[in-house]
C-alpha cells in the first residue's frame, strides 16, 4: 500500500453486469476494466492511477474466468497525490 496521508474514503457497490456482455473467455478481464472505469468515474481519478489490491483481484477471479459475480463491494481510498487504492471493506 502507498504510505501517503488519506484524503477520502468511500465504499462503493460496483455492478459488474457490463462484463457479462463480453465473451465468456474474457469476463474476468473485462470485470477488472469495468471496476477501474466505475472507480474512475466516481472518484475523478485517472484509470492509470488506480491501484487494485490483490484480494479484490482474487475475489473477481474466485469463480473462474467465465463465471464472475454480478456486483462487488469495495472501499476506495483516495490519496492526496491523485491516486486511488481499491481494497475490500
């Protein structure tokens, strides 16, 4: 984790249904992109400056590449340097 001071913490329920429209072989990959897009839109942070924790990644991939969850709940910590960390609450 980044060791900067916290500026803002929010809990988001991220819908991953848009990822289910992609091909079955790419659903988990698409779900990570949907997650980044949703966090970027709600926190006004660039997608390239969003850091996703390993546990969140493992939660998305837990049921395999083809069978993803329809939504997940994550905590987003927005830091002063313009980055955001996505972790489990």
